[in-house]
């Protein structure tokens, strides 16, 4: 189910039709990665599109949230798409793909089941690459104001007078 589609040049219409193709998790083109639903895309400045697609999937597997769209994971790892990070990230993705290959998959993205991808990640979780990506995701993903409503977080309260008179006790699950 996470098979990638590699495309050289494509029109907007082709992007929309191929983006929804069954079995594709990302549409990978020259200089961009798009969501399978074609509702979002991100352009690459330094990284290869395949590398960015792998980073996005890795981010989703490290911090899985079914209600959070891939575009937020793409935004969380976009900071690695700079020239000074290319060698570090590419070496880490190569290591990740090598580990996937040793487990019988062509690449990390070829591992169709989340459990398989998590097993691959567990093999590399002690590496600097994994720890740096995992650590960067904490702020890269959860500091996006657009995802706060998904988690039920209303944001900081100090500028609005604090929580005392703003429903600090409206938690229904206690």
C-alpha cells in the first residue's frame, strides 16, 4: 500500500488523477512530493523527492496520528531540505533503506505494513540520524498551530487572561 509512483514531468491534471491512484502513498515528481489525495504538495530545494517522501513516512511512523494529514508531517521535516543537511539526511535514509532491504523490502517505503516499518525503525533507533529526526519532530509537528485543534488544544491562554475563567475545568473525561 505504500508503493511510490515516480514521475518525471506531469501536468496538474495528471497530478490529480495519479495522486489518487490506488496503492500510492506519495506522488513523487521532479522536485516535489504530493499527497496521494493530491490535496497538498511540497517542493524540494535540496533533497531528492524520494528522500523527502521517506522522511515524511518516517515522521508519520515515529509519531502516528490518524487524524493528522501528511501535509503536517511534510511541514515538520521541511527544515531538513537545506543544502547543509543533505549529506546527513541522505546517509540516514540510505541506512534506513539498507535496513529495510535486510528485512526483505526494497526500500523503507516498500514496507507496506506499519508494523514492518516500525520494526525497521527500531533497528536504527539508537543512531544519531533517528534521534535527531525524532527530536526535531517534537517541535516541528506539535508547534504547528493548524494541528492544535485536532488534539483539542486551544493554544496558550496567558494573552487571553489565563485558564481560570476560560474553561480550565471543562474536561469531560475525568
